[in-house]
């Protein structure tokens, strides 16, 4: 199960259930996918087919919504 957390423009922010214990968020766009760690700091984990300038935009969005993503992670994975 991959619950969608939010959509911003062409970007879908989601989790992959039971993938790994470290808190992170996946982002899918029309061009590719990326994964950002949320702790201890927001940092790019992986990306595929997303340009650097778009990764910077995505990173900014992840930072702006970090607390929401962390809260959603805790609710989703402690149920």
C-alpha cells in the first residue's frame, strides 16, 4: 500500500508501506521519482530521471511539509 500524503502541482508525495524503518517520503512526478530522508535532516536519498533544478524544488517542498510528513509517518506505521 502506498498512501498519498499530498499532491502539489505535478508531484505526488507518498509512503511505501513497510519498506524500511527510517522516516522518509517518496515523490513521483511525470518525469521520475525521488526519495528524501526526513531525519535527522531533510536529504535526498535517491532519484531517478528528475533534473537537479526540480530536485531543489522538491527538497524545498519536503522541508516546508516535513512536520506533516513525519506526523503522517508516525500515524501510518504505528497503527
